[in-house]
């Protein structure tokens, strides 16, 4: 039961890059947010959050279904055969996700430093390889490793490429995102099927998501305080960090697909998969719009507050105040 709860918690807890990243990129384009540490800090934290959540989701999924993905027609009446090596399956998630991402990232750094390959070509090669790797891993039953591979690879690239190369790469990736974004959210909406959800389950799922948002905002507020953020920055960060959508849409049907694939319909696993699906859908419906509304309400404070550049008055400001 604890592993099933872990599947749900990791899936719902993850911040959605599809929601948070566009909001942060739009803020970075505003004059009042130039030089602010909040967008870069939250962008880096988003990648780490997704890495931890998706890896935990894949490991918890492995703990429930074990090595069942290796059998073409597993026998659900013998669960011990499928579950006995779940820790090996978890190691596979970490090895393929984190290990594969590190390997691709290191190769990408050497590729970028090669004078024979232009920066634009290197960016598209790495983007294509990571996209293909994500598709292959997810198709073969490694949803956590699929996301981890991409996040880790680009994290290595972000710390290994030259600044001008990374800036040019960011512009190209942002252009790709602007083209792909209109297709992403219709897919999220199309993934929601209310016929699959009982009303009582949907109501309890929304309550669960609401409580999780409140807890997350409270923890984020005090975490930002420990990082010496100003009060406006703390308020802004805790609401933005509740954004969910794309990750939940990608993971929402995973447990239901496994239930159908391994012929576990009308079992306890089937009922639990519907609960996971309902909670993921609730997170998409509640948290995504909430984060966008929060940014529209509190995002302008960073442009008006003198503390948005670091949460404290600059030494020059303090000197002028002392003279007065």
C-alpha cells in the first residue's frame, strides 16, 4: 500500500514545466524582472523537482508492478514473480534516467566544443537525441527514466557549454517551445475523460489536491524565507510553485495502461489506477490555472518593489539612506 501511495504522491507533487516554464520565460522578458534571481532560480529548481518526482514515480511504479513489463503475457495470479525484483527495476529507472542523461550530457559537451560542429547543429542534434530517448524509454515502460534522461542531460549541458552557446541554444529551444505549446495543452485536455471517474472519487481527489497545494505553498514560503527572499518574493514563489499540468498529463494514464496491459481489470489494482488518474486530472484542473492566476496577481510586484533584485537593499541604497 505504501508504494501505491508513493505513485500518487510523486505524480501529483511534481511541478509542471509546461505551466511554470512559460510563466517564468514571460517574466524574464519584462523590463522590471531583468536581473532578478527568481526566474533563473525557479527554472533550475523546476528541473530538479521534475527529476526527483519522475524518478520516484518510476521507482514506486516498479515496486508495484515489478518486472511485469518484461513478460508478454504475465500471469496476474502469481504476483510474487512480478514483484520479487522491484528493487532491480528501480535501479534500472535510475541507471537509464540519471546514468543515460549524464552520458548524453557529457557527449554533448564534447560535441559543442568540437570546432567541426556548429552550435546550431549541436543544439538540434542533442534535442533530437534526447527527444528520441524519451520516446523510447516511455514506450518500453520507463516513464520516470524518460523524463530524468532529458532533465539530467540538459542540466549537464547548461553547466558545460559556453555562455554564448547556451544563450543561443536557449533562444532556439524557446522558439521550439513557442511552436509546440499550442499543441501541448489540447493534448492535456484530451487526456481528461470524466467517464472514467466516479463523482465521489473526483470530489475526494480535488480535496486531496487542494490540501497538497496548501501544504506545498506553506513549505515553499518558509523555504524561500530561508533563502533570504523578500516577503514579496516569498509570496510570489509559493503560488507559482503550485503549477501542475504537463507532467500529470503524461503520467496520468500510466497505471491504467499497465492494468489493461497485464489483464488486471476488476481488481484492486484497477480501482487504484482510477484513483491515481482522478487525482492527476484534479491537479491539472486546479493547480495549472491557480498558478497562472497567482502570477497575474502578484507578478507585477517584482516590477514595482526595489527588493526584487535580491530581496535586500543594495549597499548603495543603504549608503544614501545613511547620508539622509
